[in-house]
């Protein structure tokens, strides 16, 4: 039962990463080569550069999530390696949130040129979604560390 649930989660992680990978390989270069409006090109290039920067910590976090699931499969979920994986995921999520927060002025300029205030809301959603993921990883990291400490105390007592 446990192995099937981790396999399902691994497939889910792969299916999350696949569209982002395809977008980076096909979508963003197409957008660079075929701008919809020539006024966008000044704003569009820094935004696309920022999107490529956010992809790096995103894929690092996905890799660490797969590593964490591998630890669960090998019955090493209560180990320092799991805590380290959660720490890296937390750092990556904070990095993504910070990069999107730094790109918010560019989203604002794009919204001004296009007269579409919804673009700003999309940027805010990315900032807060990754921030929630980072806080969730931080809470899990702290709980796992405390559980490992309790387990080692119990092992030393007996």
C-alpha cells in the first residue's frame, strides 16, 4: 500500500514538472521570437529571464521531493537526510517567492502597457503560493526534526 502511494506521488511530481519543462523548451522561446506587441519587448525580456531563473529552484525542489519519497520507500523517512531534503525544498520555495516578488514591478509595467490588472494578481498568486509551500516545508522540517530527536531519546533509554 505504501509503495503504491509513493509511486502515485512520484508520477504526480513528474506530471507537474513535465508541462513546465515543455513551456521552458518550446513556449518561452516562441514568446521571445514572436512578441505580440513590440512595446512588450522591453518588459518581456526581463520577465522571461526571471521565469527561467525560477525554473531552476523549482526543478531542484521537485528532485528533492522525489528523493524524499525514495527515503520513505526505503524506510528512512525519520532520518537527517529527510530533514535535509525538506530544508532544500524550503529554501527553493523561498527563492521562488523572492524572485517573483522582485519581478512584481515588471508585472506592473506589463499590466500598464496592456491595461490588464489581472497580470498583477497572477504575480501575487505565484508569490504567495510558493510562500505557503515554503512555510509548509518549514513546519514539516521542524516536526520531523523533533520526531527524530524523540526517537533517538527513546532508543537511548531502552
